[in-house]
C-alpha cells in the first residue's frame, strides 16, 4: 500500500471529539468534560488524579454513609441520560439492601446504539476514570459487590481504554478489595456485547449479561429488586454515572444551579447535533439549553438549507418543528410537546428531505432490531415498514394512513414488555401529526372527501 | 482434519469440531467474571469466532459443554446476536451504518458504491472470500456521518470516492 493511501485512510478514521476547547471548560460549569484534553488523548489516571480525580470517592468513603449518597443524588434529581430521564437517586433509593439481602450488581449501560447518539463514546474513550469513579459511588450507594460495563461490541477503542483504566484503578487502590483502606470491596469488568439495539433496554441487558437472548423481562420485579442472577441490580447509563462524582463532591444545590433559571431539571448535559449542519458535534451545556442555541453552535444548517423538522434525542423521540427550537431541552419541557428529550442529541431534517422516507428508515431500524418477544412489535413494525415503503413509492392505498395510526397505537405504552415498540411509535405518530400531507401524497388513489367523512 | 470427520448428521455437535485448548482456557477464564458460567456464552462464541472467523455447527456443542448448558441455549444466543456469524464470512467484515444520521447524510450513495465495488449485497461475501457486507445499528459516529466500520476500524465521514483506497488496506 502506498504511503498516500495509508495517510488518506488514516485521515478518514473517525475520532470522537468535544467541540468546546479546554479554555471554555471549567470544573464549576462543565463537570462532565472539563478534564478532557484538546488533543483528544485519553486522560489517564495520573492526569485524572492531578485534575481532582476520585475526590468524590475519597469523600464518600470518609463519610461512610451510603444513604447520604442516595439522598444527595435524589435531591440533585439526575435524570437518566440514557434517554429515560428517570431520577438516578430515586432508582438507587429503591434498590433492596440490608438485612439478609445479598449484595448485588452495578451495571453501566454502555450499549450506546440509539440512532443519532454519540456521547457515551466520547466519555469512555477519553475519560474512562470518570465512568469508573461514578460506578464506585453507585456501588457504594447500592451495596453492589461487582460492576459490569455493558459495552457494545463495536466500541473497540472504548473497550481498550476502559480495560487499561480499570487496571490503573486497581493498581491505584481504587478498585478491588478494601478500597482505599475503607473495608469496601468492589471491582469492575468490561462485558462486551455482540450487537442488537435491544441490549440497551435494562432488563434485556440483564438477560444478555447472563448469556441469554436479549429479550426484556416483565417489570415488576424491577432490577433493583431482582436483577442479574436474581440479585438487586442497578443499571445506569454512562453519562448518568459520570454526573455522580460532581454531585457528591459539590452537593445537590450546586448541581441544580448548573442549569440556572433555564429549567427545573438540574445539571449539565452533553448535547449534540448531527445531520446536515455546518459543524456536527458535541457540547457540554447547561440542562435546558434551547435547540436554537445548540443549532447555532453547530453553525446552523449546512449550505443554507432550511430546517424542516428535528428529533431532539434519538430515533425513539418524536419529531419537533422549527418553532420548537426555542424550547428548553429538558425532560419536562420536551415531554410536554409530545416528544422526549431522549439522549439530547439532535438530528436535523432539511426541508428537501421526504419525511415518509426518513420515517421508513427509522421503522426499518426498529423492525430489524425488535427482539421478537411481543406481537405488536414483532409483527406490527414490519407492517409499518411495508406500508411506508408503499407510500414512499406512491403505491399507497386508501386507508394506509389510518392503518399506520392503528399500528402505532398498538405499539404504544403498556402494549409490550419494553419501550422498544413505544419508541418506534413516537417518530411515526409525530410525523403523521405534523406532516400528514406528505404521507397522503403517497396514496395513488386518494379517497374522495365524502369517503373520508 | 476432514478425513477424521465423522459422518455429518442432523445433530448439532456431530461434525468433529474440537475447541482449541487456548480458546477453552480463555472461555473458562471468562466464566470467572460471573455468578453463573452461562454468562460467558457470548464471549465464548466471540472467542471461537476470532479463531475461525465464524461459529461452525460443532462449536455450538463444544461451547455448551464447557459452559455446562444445553446446545439449544447456545444456538439460541448464537442466532440472536448480529455480530455472531453462523455461516462462513469473509476475512474482513464491512459494517455499514444505516441509521438516521447516516441516512440523512449520504448513506444510500455509500451503500450503492459498496455494493457496486464489492459486487455483493448485505449478508453476502465476495467470491475471493475477502469481504462480507452487513448493515449495523447506529455506530455512534453521527458527527462523522456517513460512517462505516471495517473490522475494528471506524471511519467517517466516508464518501464513495474514499472507498477504493480504504478497502485496499484490507487484503
């Protein structure tokens, strides 16, 4: 291979990066990213410790009060950053412990596969010790004996970085028996997956961790009551866990203050944009930052394109319109608009993009990734794809749109074991709501007004 | 190897497959990380796959034996996960991200170019046994869309014109 081809290939290699330079990031305002380096190299243990690393663990061990960790996390109200938005502190408060209850497991959900989401990759690839520090705090709070980082198999670099960081943490006395002389034992192993989006669903993840097919489990019992191998288990997203060290070190009030007056949801958030914008990327910003501010940071739409619609946080969130750009992007506000914050990574849709084609692409994804456990999901999603393909090619039939309405409703909450089908329904339903005329144009023989009544 | 292979029957595990001792050791080490050996199932299949490129029928029974579970359970797992291959694949796996961010930024052109240059579609392997082409869930490289992976390497953004030089690095 010639030198030029090799260097051309090297330049095409994907590298995760944060768009904000080091000079803009401070411990007080950017707890998730202030330690990241401008050169994108990994912050290894020595540098991490120099940058106040593991101070929250030191503090928590000295305090020796796991219930206080839970109380602080509850007060901080850190909404689950995997997209669910459920308070991590509340989740931790519901974990069974004490009495005869055996110690359970702490699972970091690093199965990042939500279309449009690329934030956990950055945290793991460049700042593995923050993930580990968050996991130790969570283990202390939940009395977990062992931790797993459930990492998607394709994240090869993250796996390599995390494993080396785990070795460093063990050698440094931050993991293993009697951490820092506290009498607390905890260790972590990276469990790497072998594909399938459904593994990110927390009960399917537990089945996958146990070496089974990744079908979801019925809840209750919730993982905190009976999770991996029947033990109390806590599953938290990477970014959620990365929030814990700052909260424990600086307190719930400080955390709430990070988002200022923007929103009732506290903290900072790794937001991002992808699609046809000038500068797609990631930024750590106060929770409740508006879509307009984020889009502005991305330099706006590429080559003067017009924005038609956007997904606020991945494929399983609902479409929003340009008029929604001024909304605070937090769990509550976006939820009120019939969408969800999801992962907080925006996907923009330009004016010339057919919504029918895009929704077809989304539903193909959900249909392919359905685990097949529940009928509405297994049979309903391929059916939506079939109808959407027909509409896309102008071969739709009268009644197709009503059929899509029905299929989406049948995939709604509480019809299936997990949130996969409801996640698939949301972009479909919101596209039908906001862009119904585009779908109607795919019907080859539109019904008459009379028949419609 | 072929001469010693017993007659193939419909039963899983009857095709004379033997686990490499190093692989068996690696699987047993993996089992240590979990409360039950079954949890090492996916990793065990990946260990087999690293050596053979795919998971042959006989490996199902061999892995089941090491883990102490039924071959049906191992087969159920092997057929569930998209990155476990139950048929022979090429020396290099090309995973094309077809999720929303890539779809919006030129995935279809990239896919067409790959299909054209490799002469294969999804799930197929080039006749020289070099490449297998597969779709993949969002690669988490959306700020570098459209993205693809070849073996352990992630690339993006990739244009059709980049493909010839890129593929050349994978003989």
